[in-house]
């Protein structure tokens, strides 16, 4: 009888991965790009770098196309926790960086309700 052991799961390249929807629709439908999503993305990326959180084993901030959560827009999602956020201004982005990305505590007041989709 042989015994096999499962090798440990590899460590993720990034501890957390943040995706900002930057989608802009041309047909007049609501989209995250209508709510200064590019500025929020740029600010988050700058703050993550300034806090020393950027890079391998840490945090990566990426642009994304439509994430199909338009009703809650603008939106961003943090993985691996799969925490979906909406935000009103750069102060909300600062709070997400400080509390969630730096401190590991999701910002409950900015979470997207699970039922909100497109």
C-alpha cells in the first residue's frame, strides 16, 4: 500500500489583486467610466506604491473592462477575498487601501450588496 502526499499549494504571486472596472459605454447606458473610475484607479495605484504595498507577494492594482456589476458602479473587486466595492471619491479609495489592502479588514460600508448586478 503506497501513501501519497499532496504537495502544498503554491503561494500566490500577489497577496491581493485589485481590479477596477474602467468600462465606458458609448450607447448611453450607465458604466463605471461615467464616475471617474480612471482617477480612482490611478489614485489607488499611487497609494499602494507609496505605502510600499506594490509588487510580488504584495498587492497588484489592475484595470478591467466591464465586471457586470454596473448597478453598483463604480466598482472594484479585491481578490482572493472576492470583496466587491463601490466608492464615491478618493477618500473611499484611501479607506480601502488603509483598511483592506494594508490592514486586512474589508470596508463594510463600501461593499456592494450581493444582489446588485448589471
